[in-house]
């Protein structure tokens, strides 16, 4: 609210000025841009009038510039206030909403063959840690599945679908169905593929050990464990087993041998078990491939925007048409100069040149160009929005491909990549396709020497001049409106009503409770999507706000809109999300201050644009640059003398302060890795309840254990693994479980009607097999 209202002064100043001629005004946003400010009428002959114009312009300049610097300061102050507030709330939440990860650690380096001891392995590991740090409440072992968990997941899916389809057939009185035959065939194929992929199907409890999850009974004991093993890390970050004490090593044949690594662990529902066995090298290779894919997506985005921008014809402005004298319609009939025809037609009323045959014959080419321009104008805006949509789902697939070990890590990676991609797409690519820096030696070298360099910063504008604000600036405002309101409106006005209609219209013929549940289960609330989207909009608003202050109230409306819509949908539409950590939120706080640095750099160019604010260097600049000149060099960007002005110096100071701030923050973060890592391993009070005492409270909102079999997302997969193990080893002759009974046709269903209620008919389904009822 504060940031949204404060720049309204700049918007008012932009609107009261008259630099944008009515003939150039194409949209309602034109006069709200900085392009409507500045400039001195060169035809003024009265010295008093000229001085009044100069004084008025200077006052407007100072108000605009220093209000802008003030808004940056307010943003940074509020950001840090909320960061402190957020940290306190996080600590309070961690102490009141207890979860197993508050008491637990994950241990690497244990011998893989330890799992051969079966259940005794958990006792050995628990005794080792309880003797050194305190009582251990629970030990869970994560096994290496030989990358087969996904295969078992597919097999379990077909088993569940077969069971459901068989019930449908029994209720409808059919012995079988085409869908059932297809599912049985697919399950058989999946089972054969699984047998071919695995050299040997082993019992789950005896698979090689990957890591162990240790849950201490006291938070203080976990802290002691983390501190003990963190001392054996070079610079607090990189494991260095050579300095690990003998007492901290896991024994082999009674003597200390295995060097261990202890790390924090996410909540049980946050773990992606199928990715735990992915090696570090494989993750690095997958990360590189994902990065290349992101770069290719952005390159495709740039190519699409560049091609559209190049197709747009740059129409002459009112000031550019002043060099051509006014002409009559009869004189224009014999005119061949296309620019003169454009200027003549641009001054006419659009309705007149469209309906009047005489004007239409003269302006036919202009009208074609005009409509083509607006089609491409709208196409460019929609292209950016569509590319953001494609990037979102492409990055979601790439995050799955990278195989992160927790949902928080996966979402952090996706959020960071999506935010970076959307920010580049909406900020950097817009600048690269519209600005032209060919007069600068650095960019000229890129154009000449770098492959495809002539497509970089090769646009139509060599500065943030008045024309840039009228053409590109207004496009940015419209893009902001589309980006802000469209995704939110679609969710509240389309997807939510669509789900309600499905529940009202499609549930009457549903036969199974599982199918009915699907209609009443909401969509997943994608936390990474929201964070990336919000941060991109904030970056977009803050980056271009120097010349387009109207973006601030639009950004304010966006924040209010997304807050209330998401609050409504989370409570009434989305399904309950898993227990995430605060890492995503902390990452957002780390990223947001860089938006002010981008703002300061762009403001330095925009407020020193000679086309809008011709500047005279101050006395301070004489000692720095050694010259006192009016910086009015046409369209070419001069990167030195123009900045040492009354408008440029505040932003130079702001940039220097921000760089110093980021440098100090990097140093503190680096050295804190040595000093503070072992001290800040936990964000909970020492008086937190013991795990045993807190267990009833934990069970309300979380899974109490790290055993994969207790996780409902993976429990049915383990049942399928056990069934496959029994089948492979032929331990029993009869069908192993209901799954196989269903497949072999040994299970029968008896349908007993039990009553009616209105149009609903209730039945009891009794399962009968050869051995039991």
C-alpha cells in the first residue's frame, strides 16, 4: 500500500505536462509516462517565459528524482522489517507446530551391507547415536531400490485400477470389459519389464542401505549431534573426514572405521524417496542439461519477440512530421513520398480515412500498416505471456528430471529458474529487442565479433527517449495489466466454477468412492509458482517504474488481488499442501533486494535522458569530469558525462551503497559458514517438548516416522514390492494378496442392495474368495 500510493505524485506530474501531442496519443496510458515530462519549447523568445519553463522543469525533475530515490529507500526498509517479522513468526511456528524434522537428522556413510542384519540394523544405529548424544526415539533406514521405485509405482497403479474396474464390472453385471482387459495386459507388460530390469527381486528390508534417519527424543541431543559432526567440515561447508574423531566413526568389527556425514532432514512428507539414490555426479549432469534447456527456451523467446518487433513499422511522431508542411487532399493524391503520406494520414481522423473513399484511396497503405502494427503490437504482448506459460510447465518437467531429494528443493529450484526466466523474458529481452547501443564501442565489438551479435541491442531506440516511452513504455504497461489480471481471473472465474459444476453434474453416475473422491479433491497449490510469479511482477514493476510510475499502483492491485484470491482458493478449492520448510520464503527475501539495483541502473539512464531532461553538470561534476557542458547529444548514449548530473548523482550513490550492501552480505554469509553454522543448526527453543511427549500433537499434522511404509504415497508401492518378492521366490502356492486374486479371477463380488435415499441407491459389496469372505 505504501509503495503503491507514494509514486502517485510522479504520475500526477506526468499527466499535467503536455509534451505528448494529442496526435501521438495512441492509448490512455501515454500521458502517464515520463515521456510527457521535460523538454523546453525552443520557439520561446521571451526570456522570462523561457526562465519560467526552466524553473518549472527543474522543480518537476527534482520532485520526480528524489521521490523515486525515496521509494527505493522505503522499499528496502519495509523489506527488512518484514524479514525480521517473518523470522520471528517462523521461530514461533517451529516451536508451536512441532514436526519430526525438528528432532531428526539424516546420516550418510553407513555401510551398505548393514541392512543385511534386517531389523537389527536399526537397533545398531540407534545404540551408536544414543550412547554418544542421548536417547534415540526412532531409527528409519532408506534403502537403495536400484532405481526400481518408479517401476513398482507403475505396477501398483495398474493393480489399483484393475481392482476398481472389476468392481465396476460386478456392479454392472458384466463378467469383464475392454478396459479391464487393457489394464490386465498393461500390468503384465509392466511386470515383465520389471523382471527384465532387475537382476534379482529382493526383500525390501534387505536391500542395500542408502542413509539412515535418526530421530532423537530431545532437541538438545540433535543439536549436540549436528555440532559434533559439523566441526569435521572444512570451512563449515565441505566434508573433511580426515579430521573426524574416532569416537564419531561407525564401527566395523568393533573398531571405529566408517566416516559419517550428518545433515538436516526435511519433514517425512517432504521426501522424494525415488530420488534418494541419485548420485551427486548424476545431479550435476542433469543440472547442466536443465540449464541448457532453459537457455534454449529463452533463446526461442528472444527470437519470437525480436521477429515480431522487427515487423512493427515505426510510425512518425507529431514532432517528426512538423518538418513537412500541411497539404491538401488533392496535393496528396500525387505524392509518392511514403513518410509524407504517413504524416498526412496520421493527422486525420481514423473514422474519416476509413469511411471516406477519397481519403481511403490516399491512406490505404497507411491503414494497412496501421492495422498490421496493432495486430503485431497485441501479438507481442500475448507472445510474452504465452512464452511465460510454456516456460512454467517446461521448468516443472526439468525439475522432475533433476531428481531432487525433497519437494522443498524441487520447488526452490523450479521457483528460482522460473523467476529468472520470466524476469529475463519480461525485462531483459524487452530491453535487448528495443534498445540500440551500436554507438558504444563495447556493443559495436559484440555486433562485429560475436556470432549472432548483430541481433543483440539492435532495436529502434538509442536511448530512453520520449518515443521509447510512448511505444515501448506503453506496451510494458499493457503487458503488466495482462500479466497481473489474467492468471488470477482464470482461476477464480473458470477453474473454481468448473470444479463446482463437475461435483454437481458428474457425481450422480459415479459407482466407486475413489472416483467420487477425485471430484471432491482440489487441485494442487503450487507454492513455487506463486513465489516466482509474485517476485517477477515485483521485479518488473520496480525495474521500469522510473519512467512508468503507473506500474506501482498496478503492482499494488496485483498484490491485493493475488492475496485475496489465493486465500479464498486455498480454503475452498486447493487440496492441503505438504509440510514445506521456510527455505522458499527465505530465498525470496534474499532475491528481492536486487530489484532495487536494477531499478537504480535503469533510473540512471532514464532520468538523464537528454531528450526528456537536458542536464547541465554541477560544480561537483566539474572536478570529476573537468568540463561544464550541456549534455544534449541527440539520440546517442554517452555513458560518462551524462551521469554526473543532478539527476544522475543520487542514483550513482544508491548503486554504490547497494553494491557495498551486497558485498558485505556475501562476506557475512561466507564467514558465517565457519562461525555460525554449527550454532544455528536449529531454530527451536531448548525447552521444546520431547519427541515422545509431542508425538500425539505431531500425529495431527505430520507423519510421525521416516519409515517409507508409513507414508501413504508409498505404502501401496511397498505392498506391490512384497507381492513381487513372494511371487519371484515362490514362497507360497496360493495367491499372495488381493491384487493377484483379482488378476487371476479368484475373487468374486456379491452386490447386496441395502436401501434407497431419493435418487441414490445404496449397495453393499461383499468380497468372496476361495479362502475367505
